[in-house]
C-alpha cells in the first residue's frame, strides 16, 4: 500500500527556478526510504512540499493527514528552557488543535513514546543540556506523538558522531520493524543510508536521478 | 515598615498604581519569555519610543486621551516589526533601531516647537505613578486581563511555535497568527505600562524577569511562573522603595530587577561550581 504518492511535483522559489522538476515517486507503508543528493539538489524542498511548509507547488501529493516531522536541527536555540517532557508533549498539538490544554490521551501518548525511546526517566531534564544524539531521540519522540504512521526526518544525523548516528539509524529501523512506522528521511550519509534503507531516491538539480533498492544504487554508484 | 505601608496605601494614586503595576508587570513578564527567546528583546524599546512619538503628537494636537490613539499605532508597528523577520533587506534588529530612534526624534522635535521639555514630557520619558487618570486605570486593567487570558488560552501553542516554528507549521498551526498575537499583546502592554515605567525604562520589565528566570530554571513552565513572580515582586519592592526614598518609580523598579538578576547570576554560579 502506498502511504505517500508524489505525482509530477515541481516547485520554484521566488529567487531560484526549477528547485524541483517533475518529481514522482511513491512511499510504501512500513518501508524505510532515504532521499540522498548533493546540497541544493532539492531534498529539503521536497520534504517541505510534502509537509505543506512550501506552498504553491504544481502536481499532486497524496499523503496521510498526520505526519511526524523532525526538522533540521539548527532551528532550535541552544539556551531554550524546555524540559524533555514539554518538547515531546508539544508533538501532540496537531491532534487536538482547538483545545486549550493538553488532553489526557495526549499525555498518555507522550508517556508511552518516552518510555519506548527510553527518555521517560530523564523527562524533567532540560532539552538544551542533552547531547546531540539524545536531542534527536527527543525530537523523534515528539514526531511520534503526532502520528503512528509515518515520520519524515531532515538530516537527523547531521553533526553527530558516527557511533551516535548508527544508534539513530538503529532506532529508526526498530520503529519500522516493531511499530510498522514508515520512515522517509533525507540524508547526506550515503553509506549508512544505503545500509538501513529499503529504497533509495537520489535527487540531482531537482530531478530524480535514481530510484531503487540500495544494492542497485551501490552498483550504479560504482560505475 | 508596616506603618509606612499603611500610610502609603492610604493614597488613592498609590492604590491605582499598585493595581495597574501588578497586572502590567505580570503581563510584561509572560510575554517577555517568548520575546527574549525569539530574540526580540529590543522590540519593547522600539515600541515604547513609537508610543512616545504618538503621545507627543497627540498632546500637541490637544487630544484628551492620547492612549486611545497610541494603542492602534503601536500595535501596527509591532506587527510590522515582528513580521519583517530576518528575511528582508533590513534585518529586524536594525529596523527596530531605525523606527525607535526616528519616533523618539520626531517626539522630541515636536516637543521643542510646542510645549518644550516640561513636566508632562519628563513624565512620558521616565514615568510617573501620578500621571494616571481614572480612565487610564480602567483601560490598563481591562487590557492586562485580556493579555493574561489570551496568554493562558494560547500557552501551549505559543510554546510549540516559539520552540520550533517549522514543526508547529507541519502540525497545522498557523505560526504567523501566533507571531501576530505576541506582537499585539506586547504593544498593548507597552502602551499601558509606559505611563508608569516611562518610555526609557518600560522595555526592561519585559526583558529582565525572563532573563533572570532563564539563569536558574530549565523548563518553559517554570521560567514563565518564575518570571511572573519576579516581575510582580520587583514592582512591589520598587514602588515601596520609591515611595520611601522619593526616587523615580520606574528607575527603582528597574534597579530592583537588576539586583535580583545579579542574585540569580551568583546563585547559578555557586550551584554550577
């Protein structure tokens, strides 16, 4: 079953033409898909179109109503006073957007996710005091509070030590296998992306250059 | 001390100032946390200068209740400043400085050709608890209650947007709407607080409590609560000292805020040793 269908999507920024050119692909339910490519190839732009952060694209995107999102990390300030619990709980905001306070079920969801990701015992800790890897774990927990279907991640291992990066990939892999959560992520790290992904999509100058399994991607890359 | 307090509270103007000051300090502190985190610390300064410009023009034109004119104009300025963001040609910190000094200059120029630097103008600049009429008090109380209520109603959304705007947008929140809300609320607090704190000092009650709280507290909720308490406490101590030693109220409140900030700074250093 296709969870996301991208049909002939093109997008231009006011200052940059042809950021995306006629991109089409599907993301199957319960798979791990990696989008790779150079800087400026349109990877993040594509994610933002899927998430409705970029308006005015042409073509069609069919997607579930609720998507968990992990933005590129540099948006969050280093001295922001927020506990892990507050950050994770804020992930539920889209579930009951009209209500004034968090509902009991939101708090339950947050608790369940924090336990699963082993951050429940440190939930009162300040987000800013965590290591890079732990911060990503918290942001993945926040994304999971928004959905139990699919999470979209924008370079979640950027700036992390290789050993910590592997932990993040292992975690995503476990979420896919144990909870049947679909993973769509953008990555620079082609080697590890191809180790864990079921499908690799390579973008170049806003167009799909390659789409297929990691093994055929590696063969293509070796040429 | 008790006797001084009783004597102090017997004055109607002090009672009015206490009421308005407590509410305005609370609101300023609530909004201050979001503004400091969004790096808009200086917006209070800019808006109060615009307020000063409007008040001088209104006074020169003989308008009887200049606050009613100041509120819409300062609100529009606030929205423009917050919405400019960092994407435009002139960065937001520069645009605040630009608008701030221009408005102050216009205000001072108009004052020079009309009334000159009289007590009224001095009161605008440095605040006076005597300056508030009954109408001002009612307006200030109503505005403060609206600000506090809206803050509570939108608390979790304001947190989500302040922490991570992109995630908030992806969750379906209209992030721009909450930026506007903060802008409008800030403008309201500035205008009603300006009479008491003065144009030069009002921005400090927005910034100080938030910065002080962020030294020690590490969750958003605790920082908000602590800011509210510090702000109200600084106001009450400030107005008492100002009455006792006959010092300018606005200045005393800022100094009390500064002392608490230094205290927290030292406590933080001791804890982290």
